[in-house]
């Protein structure tokens, strides 16, 4: 059984949402504890993007309550977001360091302090990008660009500050990456595990990283508009867990199945 005395940093309670007559969520519930590495799985079109937008405050629930860091809205709780795709003009002269600096933007301010510079340098180091800091972003490989976006998110949440409560959300982080690039990405996330709370969204229904603490699922058969949790077991691939979809239980209770 999965029991945690750690602080709940994400609480998604009784949330309902739809687009006009199209229902997406109905009284959906889940929570995430501080420092957990959580995989959120679901088929394409199941509503994962909608959940992300609700967590990021881009949409408001029709019913229910979403709290992050104990509050419905809190500037003290930092969220770093890594999108699946970022449209880019590859001939635009912006460097890797410039992209990562975007994570330190606050409102309309374009001023960077010495602290900001130090945070950017640390984010580049964590993502093994220091040597590429002056390289033009458009000249990078797909895997390198994905790591730059992770570094930008880390700069936003200042993950180097161990006292900084933070949530890192990644949308399909391994999409269109080769095996080497995927391994490099997950090596970074492994080093981050425990230093921030990590939520990875993926349409891969059968397998998740073996670094995963819990697996949440949206749109499972029999639970179309709600979110459940699944157990996992070791897979033949040593870096993966196999998701056991036949075993579903409430994603709201702490006394739930433990991954692995």
C-alpha cells in the first residue's frame, strides 16, 4: 500500500469541466505529494491537455477545486512547464542561454539580476548544456532542444534552491526523440527526482519510466470522465515499468497502490 506523510502539493478535488455540451471531466480527483515523480497517462483525446490547462490556470473548472501549494492561486509556488512542441523560426538568432533566460521573465520586466544569471547557469549545467550556451537554438538537434526547454522550466522554478517548493510539468517529453536522447532526458529527470515534484504527461498507456512513483490515468474504460491510479510491475526493458490497467483504484486516497 502507498502511504505518504509528505505534503500534498497538488490537490485536484471533485473537478468537472466540459466544452459546451462535450463533457471532459466529472468529479475527477487526484493529488500529488511533494517530491513525487508521477506519470499521467491517457489516450489521445482523453482530456490530458485539458487537465494541464486547468493545473496551469489557463482554464477554470465548472465545479470542484484545484489547489497547488495549498492555495487556489499562489505566487509562492513555482510551476515549470515543458510543452511538447514549441514553434520556432530556426534561422532566428537566439542562443540556448537566451531561451533559458526566458524562464526568469517576470511580467513585463526584461531586467536580469546577478541571481537570475546564476540560476540560468545552474539550469544549463543540470541539463548538460553549458557548452552549448552560446549555440544558436535553431541549430540544435531535437533532443538538445527538448533539454533546453527543460532548462528553461528549471530556471523558472529555480530548482537549485532546495527550499523552493516547485512543480515541474512535462507534456510528452520523449515524443519524437531517439533512444539516446530519451535516455539523456530521463537521466536529467532522475537527478531532479526529490528536488522538485515531477508530473509527466504521456499517451503511452503500457509503459512508464521506472523512476515513476505513481501512475494516474484519465479516460480508462469504466471511468471515462474521472482519473484513477494504476499499479505497475517491472518490465523486460530495465528502465521501464509495465502499467497494470486491470488494477484501478482511487487516485484521491493516500492508501493506494505503490508503483513498482
